C-alpha cells in the first residue's frame, strides 16, 4: 500500500465535519501522513464533493503538525485533482465520488502517446516510437484488455487528473521523444492517484517507475562480435556528442566488453558531427558530407596497418554521410572500412538517394517486443507479483544484415 511506512506510525484515524471544523483522532507527523488522512476521507466520502476544507491553521492545530506540512499536503492533493482552490484562501473537495466515472475504466489500460512527427520521412521516429506503441496496443488486444489510447498533448492537465481519479487498471507510456520531463510529470500524476505506471526508456528520470528498456549493452556487444567475425580488427565508435546519454553509455560498455573478450584493445571514440535529419537535396547532402569528412580525417590519415577497418555509427542515418565522406578521403566504404549502423531503418533514409551504400550490419531494437513486455510488466504489477521497488526489464536487441540495393 502506498505510504505504508507512514501509515504504520500513525494511530487509527477518524474524521468528521462539525460546525465547519475537522476533528482528528490521531497525530500525523509528515506531509505524506496528512495527505493520506485527507485523501482517504475524500475517497471514502467523509469529505464530500464541493465541501469546503477548514483553514490551514485549523488543520495544523487539529492534526498536530506545522502549517508548512499542511500546505505541502494540500498542494499535493491539488495536483492530484482531489481539491480545488476557491478564491485566494479556501479549498473545496473537487472529487465527486459518484460522478461520471464509467465502470469499464477500472478494468482498462490507458496508453499515452506523443504527437507524430511529420517532417520528412522521419523513419527514426517510426521505428523507435511508433512500433513500441503498436506493440503495447497489439498485446493488450490479444489479452482482451480494454484499451484507451490518448495523445498526451490533446488532453489538458485537468482532464488527465480526472482520468487519474477514475483509477484505470494502469497506464503505459511507450514514447518519450525528447519530452521526458513532461512525460514524467504526467506519470507522477497517475502514480500519486494510485494507478500503476510503466514507461519505456532508460533515462535516469524514469528510475522511479516500472519500465522497459532496450538492452543497448547486449546489442552493441553482439554487433562488435559480428564485426570481429567479419574480419575487422580495429573497430572504432563514431558518435555525435554529448556522450553521456544512457544509450551511449550502455553501448560503450558492450563494445569494450566484446573487444576485451576478443583480446583486442578498445579504440578512442571519434566525434561524429550531428547532421540535421533528413537531408532532402543533393546540395545540402554534399555540404554535410564535407563536414563529416573533416571529422574523419584522423581515420584516413593513419598508417595503413593502424587505420580502423570498421566504424560503428550512432544510427543508420549516419551511414550514407560516412560512406560519402570516406570516398572523398580516398577510402572505399565496405572494403577499406566497414560501416555498422544502428536501429535498423536504413531502408527508409532519404540520404540513400545520394549515397546508396548500406551498413554492413545494423541492430534492431525489437521495439514491438518491448511494447508487449510493457504490458506483461504492468499485469505483473497489478497482480501483486512484484516487489514494491520499481522494476526494470531489458529487451534483447538483434544484429541484422540489411538487404543490399539491386544494381
């Protein structure tokens, strides 16, 4: 039970309204304790919809706590949509226990998605996010679980709070798309209302939630091993900065582990310029290639016996730029230097029109499988099969060889 530790320290409580005053039969010593006391009475009907709360001073006196603790507790209940400010000084109960909460909602799962990016092909977004959402929805349908799919930007905060008060079975958030802070606030809103939440991703901001993450360490380890098996001896990673993103950190660990197991030294990572995606015309592509070539000069100017024979790029979309840049530097992509991509979406990249060399290998993050795993994790949480602390499940990645273009 939420806040079980706080509840265990409190005596049994009874609350009643008498002449506008709240009588408490316990000592609540923390903000969470005060929140629990008031939330329980609201949810059980002891404090009714539209009823005014006593002042902060009265509550502090009658609960035996400081006004600052009461104010923090009331602010929490405001955010959860259980209370509503009236004017500058008072609050009333905003939760209507019997009002339009459909019975089916408690047996349904809410899937929150983000708006689809429509600039260009943006297959990155399709592969990384859309397929994770489809995986969750398909698995829910196969499990005969009623599903409510909402775009997070199409529902305002008040509506989300009302939805949270209806206590759906759980919430799945399979998309982040660079909006982790906003999504985290939404997840907190549901969790504080007692609704289980499962997110997708490995960002530290999600550590407080049950989540599913793609296993970048395992995927990059297997990719490195595959390149070694293709005869590569000196493999170098080429990434745009910053390098402290969680997926880069995981990929670094996987690379070093594979190189160490093969008895080879890990090479220093080479910075790869961030190129705006997608590049839609040959002039812009040629300009970007010159920039990439400048960053790869060190690769071309090393002595032949020490030159890297494989580059591991951050994503498939970097392959065309790197291949064209190597040609400018007098090297043959695929022969002199093998290029490995990531994310398995090279067949959708617009840049293929200007440089058709595919990656020799890439990694599929199995996002649909990750979406299905989110559902399984949620159902385990609902059924009480998990410990109280947030759980993380890693989904294995798969190394694939893209189909080569027909001449």
